[in-house]
């Protein structure tokens, strides 16, 4: 009897599929993926892919972004209900009304958003590209949606720009409190604090480093420090323990788990590849409208 992993490898070859996994996925999913990425790298890999089928192990906005960047490919999301609550906090009408109030501003849309929201934005960003993108824009006024915490971080780093925020947030990162920080500090007083910019500003004030998922991993691996407190999804600290067993990694709170990212299981990938289940289908007009802002993001160096 072949194992689930062996079945996936066989199906992948047979169907000419590429499997992209986000770092927050379960370890067994990461192990069978062709690439394990943060959300920027996932979009970049998707835009360069030559395989016929892209299997996106992540949440819906990641699969939609892969489809928008590859309209002729089959894009599969193995678990249909893997969503991102932050992406559901904003709709296109919110942006249209912000534009009316700030007609001079450029709209920068975090990739954690629906295609319809990307379609009415000027450019997308991820947590690893937000600073680069806002700096590169000629406009001084920027409407930043939907993550108010990432937007506030950008505003803090680029004071010469006026950042207009929208009140969206990631329920998982936003849940971390200053009390969590202080209690982690008391437990590990010499640890470096590495944080994701989706955390609240008052929490980020304690960070030794702020960056995207891959930025946190790279920083921890390159650092000469021995102990780290990781303020992002628990899978990152778990993964780092395997990558650098000589160092110590602690998650800032044991509540740090994204349930949607944990929905994908090996059996879902098999079913998806066998039956083309949960293919991402979008209207061509929707793809064209959203493509510009995503392609602009991938193009900014
Ligand atoms: P990254 O851009 O760091 O991959 O983050 C994606 C995400 O959903 C964070 O919650
Ligand atoms: Fe969305 Fe937060 Fe989960 Fe990331 S961690 S996918 S922002 S809910």
C-alpha cells in the first residue's frame, strides 16, 4: 500500500502539478510541497510556474492570487473553506468611499484580500514588500487596506507619507497583548523578539525585529543569539526548532494558531489532484481587473 505522501508524489508527476505551501501549513503538508513560501514568494513562484496545475496549500486569497497571475492554469485549493477572516473584513465599496474622501491618494491593498478588492486598488503588497511598495509610490497620501496594524507599521517606518488606515486586522496576530510580551520576556529575559507586522503597534514596540514570515525565519537563522521569542503563527517556531536545533525558540503565546491554515490535510491534496476538486474559477473580467495591482506588486524591486 503506498503511503499518502507516495500517492501525492505519483499524482503530482502524472498531472504535471506544482505544490506551493505556506509556512503556516502543517509539517506533513510542507514536507510534500515543491516550495514552502511566505505569501510574496508564493505569488512570485505562481507567476513563474510552468506546471499545468498549481496546488495552493494555504488560504483562499493565496489560491485566487495564483489564478489571477496564471489565468490559463488550473489552480486548486484542496480545502474549499480555508479562508482568511481579515480578507473578509473589507469590500470594494469601502475602497470606493475612501477614494472619494481622499481623491489624491494611492490605494495599497494587502494581498490578504478578495479579488474584487484588489480590482479597485492601485497596487498590492505583502508583509515583506509593503515598505518597498509604499516608498516606491509617487503619491504622498496612501490609503492602506485592510490591515490597520501593518498600515500603522508602514506609517511609523515611512513618516514622510500620510497613511490612511482601514480598521481591518488578523484576529490571530491582533490577539497578542502587551501582557503576553511581558510574560514571555519574564520567562526568557535574554531572548530576541521577532514579530510579524500584523501584531498591534503597542506589541511591536517591544520587537527586536519586525518582518514577514520568511524575514523572521532568515533573521533567526542568521542571528548569533541563542534564544528567540517568535510573535507569529506557531508553525514558525516549530519549524525553526528543526532548522536550528542548537537554538531555542518560543512562541509568544500558545494561542498563536491560524485554524484556517491548519485545514489542509494530505488526503485533501490527493482528492483535489484526483478529481480536480475545488478548482479556483473566476470571471475573466474579475481576473483582468485584479491582475494589474498584483502584477505591479510582483514587478516592484
Ligand atoms: P506572510 O506575508 O508573512 O506570508 O504572512 C501571511 C499571513 O497570512 C500572515 O498572517
Ligand atoms: Fe489570515 Fe491571520 Fe490566518 Fe494569516 S494568520 S491567514 S492573516 S487569519
